[in-house]
């Protein structure tokens, strides 16, 4: 399985955000870690767009 590298970053989530991620993962039958990676990718992409 191929892995993607991310720069080390710390993201702080509220308890509600964690619960939302758990619910979304369950609803979409995807692992929580995969869902978090998707969220981070989207966040970083938006940051790049704002810089450009």
C-alpha cells in the first residue's frame, strides 16, 4: 500500500469535531484516519489557494 507523506503538523479538534468525524466515518464506512487525512488535504489545498 502506498503512503503519502505529510509535513508534521498539529491540529487541535474540539470534542464536537471529533464526534462529527466519528459519525461521518461511520456513515460513509471509511476509517477515521482516512477521513482525517482527507480533511487535512482539503484544508491544505485551501491554504495554498489563498496564498496564490
